[in-house]
C-alpha cells in the first residue's frame, strides 16, 4: 500500500525553494494602502504550494498515489465478487460493499504517509533551515495537513468515480459525497498527526517505512474494510470495534448503500475524540522536535 511513497524515496530532488518572507507591518496593508494577505496565511500558503510543487515534480508518486486506490477497488472488488454470500454483506455487489472500505483505506495510507516528506527534509537539513526562517513553525505543520487533506480528497473522488462506472451510486447523493469527504478528512487528520509525530521522533526513513509497513495491513484487517463485523471471529470483531477506521468505514458504507442514518453523529464524535487524542500526543512530540 505504500508503494507510491516508496517509489520516490530512494531518489529525491533538491528541496523546493519557496519565498518565506511575508510582509509584516501589523496592519495587513502595503504603503500605498492596498490590502495584502495576512502574514500567517502567506506562510501557510507558501509552504502548501511547496508541497504541491514537489509532488508535481515526482510523476511516479502522482501515478501511484492517484491510481493505486482505484486498482484496489477494481482488483479486489472483482476477485471477491461472489463474497456477497458472506453474512452481513448487504450490498448488490462486492464492489459496492468495498467502496467505503477502499475510501477509508486510502485515507489511512495517505495519512500515514503524511510525514514522509517532512522526514526527508529533516534528514537533508532543509527542515532546520525552515525552522530558522522568520516564519511560525506551526505553518509548516498546518501546510502539511492541508496538502494531505486535498490529496486524499482527490483520491476519494477518483474511487467514487470509478465505483460509479461499476454501477455504485451513493444513496445520499452529492450531500452524502460531501459528508464522505468530511469523514475522510477527520480520520486523515488523526493519522497525519501520528505520521508527523513519528517523522520527528525517528532517526531515519528506514525505520519509518518499516514501522508503516508493519502497522498498515493489520489496521486494515482489524477493521470492517473487507468483511463486516458479523463475519469476523469474536476476538477480531472486538479489536475491530476499537479501531476508528471501522466507524469511518461503516459510516461511509452506509452513505453509499443505504442512506442517512443516526449513527453518523456517533461516528463524527468518535472521530473528533480520535483527532483530539492524536493531535495532543503529536503536538507534544512536535514541540520537542522543533526546539
């Protein structure tokens, strides 16, 4: 699942230089009275642009990052097309059942990969230069969250578009698609926070990739991405209920297959708690790593 990120890991272009000198006069205006962007927004915008420029210069990352989730849906969906006989799989096809799972699996992989570029910047010394620049350090983190969120949103829309070609139409329409993106964003924030914390706490990218490879598949199999909770062994179902992915998957799956349901409020609360815990833990590590 991490092939898209690993493909560009062995050879990296030189860090993208971005102007990080916002105009600061405390009033948000130039001498001629013309309005300018808030300095902090300038910093966040400049750093976000840098992430997209770097991503654009790595065509293999673009190809893998945007097409791999679609391949998962097409290959797994057709391979297990007879799996609708599994108890609990209430869907017209396995592709329809799995669409929600693939969306959330993509959020997982993109979120956990969110710290990779920051780790490479730390290894080549560019991160130290950024932190010495006259910008707020939180702009670095916020920009990374924005980049991962936008990228994951495009991936989710591609998955839903491919599923549509196989006859999968969200029962909740465009409003449901919007809520699916919100759910993905909330889950992605937590996983991105974890990834950034690991990037600042680990010494090299070798251990980072090994850890991601170790936890990614277990998180997928210990969720309802591939089969419903009813079809799991009892002990695995208990573990899956502790996995925030399960709640996100069931919510997205419901929006696609059945329609609006009251459990959505519960899911949003659970994801908010998950984000709060991840961000609190990550913030402590990031503050220590940025000193």
